[in-house]
C-alpha cells in the first residue's frame, strides 16, 4: 500500500476511467488509514458510473462528477488535514523524531507508569526535561511541537 496522501493523488477521472482507493494514493500517512477511504471512493465511483451509464456518456466531463464527489467528501478533507506531515517527517526534524525521541519516550513513559516511590509530579518534570534534552532545548522542543501541530492542522 503506497504512503500516498493529499499531494500524491493523481487525476481521479478521465475519458472512460476513474481511479479509487490506494491506486489513487488515498492513504493517510499518519495512521495508515486507507481501507475506509477506498470503500468510500469505490462507492462514489460506482455512483458516477451509474450516472454515466444512464446518460450513455463516459467522457471526462461526466466522470469528473466522481472527482467533485471525492473533493466534497471526508476523503479529501481528511487527507488535506494531514497533508503537511510528509514535510515534517522528511525534513531535518526526522533526526529527532526517529532518532532520539522514540527511545526517550519509551523509557520516560515506562518510568512514568511504574510505581516506584516517585510522585507523578516529579515524573512529569523528569519526562519534560528528558524530552527537552532529546529535542535540543526548550526552543527546539517548542519549534518541533509547533511544526507538528501545523502539519496536522491545515
């Protein structure tokens, strides 16, 4: 299944054809979601195919109804919402996101969930300190958080 996403989607219809699901890159790279998008896009394409059959016209101007249906559906809205994630995951932040942070988060959260005589308040302070150090300081952690927020809130 391709990673795809909003910026990878090709033209969805043309003279005599429509493309759906993962073949049309309708996959959310954040969570791998795609089966539900494929089902919905298949239904929308089927509805458009019925319309084209009734009209006896399979030209792009009729089949483009499918493109319009996708663009007004949750498919388009959800993929657009996360369209900035590729830039975040492939940019310079990748070194921190895939290098340092996973180990720090794993260790810190394991400690946070353990009962070991340390209060949650103290554990929370330690967790934030460790995250800050892994990111390269307060400013870098805030910058990374802001970029992450922007990437998933378009």
